[in-house]
C-alpha cells in the first residue's frame, strides 16, 4: 500500500513536459550578502562561503517529513521487485551517480536496484555535454526502462531542467511513482511529479553557481534518502553496515571490526566465524550474536529475507528448540 494517498502532490497525467523558463529561479538570483566577495582577502572569502553553506542543513530539515514518505514508498516497491531511478543533469546528475554507485559496495545492494541516469551519459561525469541538460527527449529516452513497479526521483537544483522534465513525464506515463528534488520552491517540475521535495537554499554566493549550496542540499537529501532506504531494507544491524562488501583491504578490516563491535568477540573468533560463513557478513553476524552455527544462521537469514535483526530472533528460537530436543528424551530431532 502506498504511503501517499491517490492524488497527493502534482498530477502524473500530463502528456508533455511544458516548462515556463521565463522566471528567474531563486538559485540564480544575486546574493546581497556576497556582492563584495571579489574585494575581500581569502580568509574572508572562505568565511562568506562557509556562512552560506551553513544555511543548507536548515533548508534540508524542512523537507524531511516529505522525504520520509518517499523513503517508505521506495522500500515498499523495492521489496516487491521494483527499482529506484535517479535522473539529473550537471552537478545534480553527478551526485546522483555517486550516490547510486556507492550503495553496492557500502551496503551490499544488488547492482541495478538503485540506478542513476545522467544527461549526456558517462561522458558528462567529467565534462559538460553540450545541450544534454536541455534535451527533454533524451530524458524520456533514458526512462525507457522504467516500469510501473519503480520509483523515480528527478533532481534539478534550479527546478527547470528539460532533461528531468522528459524523464519525469515518461516515467509517470509508465505508472511509476515520481518525485522531484529541487531548491526552487516554485519549480515548474512540481507539476510533473507526484511529490516535490523543495529545499529553499536561496541565492548562491556566486550567482547561478548551483554546484554550491543547492548541490550540497541535494547531496544531503540523497544521502538521507538512500541511507534510510538501506536501513528500511535491513541492510544494517544497529548502526553497522551488515552487508558491506570486502573489495579492498580497508573493507576487509572493517568487516572484522564490525563483528567485534557487534558481538564483543575477539578478532580471532570473528575471523574464524567469518571463514565458517564463507565470507558472508550477515551470516557471521547472526552466528556470533545468536550463538549458533553458520548453517543455522544461514537458514534464519533465508527465513527473514536476509535481515539480520529479524534473523536473530529466528536463530535463537532454532537454538532453543534444538537444546530442548536434546534435553527431553524421545523428543527426536527437529524437522
């Protein structure tokens, strides 16, 4: 069941992305606090930039309630086999690529569950691709793989990116849940998405440079969205990354440290259990915390969709029943 009632937010029945680009978005207005920035010594320049950056968290805090609903909607859809798609251009698209890419090694998320689409493709990560941001047809084409099971987030600092408009419109036609993340409360993209998350960061220190406050706000919003989504999907135990991949020495050391912190066992015991678990961190966690063997831990995880917290209860019950069967003559083995 959707966490948003039907009709919440803007309609998704629009057939074509029609954007009014005549109004200057607040992100591109001149900032009266920084008009003399080029006359100041470097420490004062940095202090001004920092003062503007300090306004971002409050702007993001104001949208957390709406963001929570989008997180829960995404978790529900991913559990049913759906995916999450980010669409963005320029700096907004680049942080979307960064966020989606890091979820695989950090939380053990399967590739493709959260994916980012950047206007201009991979080349746009390192250089500006002329016209990509203004290509609404390109956004629609990049959304060709979106289905009704999916959740789509369009990111646009200025709130009027044609590429994002094309992606949102095409995704809505396919029945996907659509949301827009922007720093323009009056964004014309709001009419193309079911939910709008608008963090009002105001004018930039350097007029129009949305790679500053606006992109910082979008980064915080994506950090919150994807991390909370991983928590809801059971990819953490307590505040530990329960499925971190061991792709380098640093991460291999971190996995053992997490086992030690979670269980209180020494390093040797943690390494031994991790080996018995075939290197699978959730299995090792359940085995250590529930005091069961790797096979029982694996069975408990299979019974609870791989969620460590839920698997602990199952494993402890399995262990208690096994002890009881040994203590009571004639009870026999568990099936």
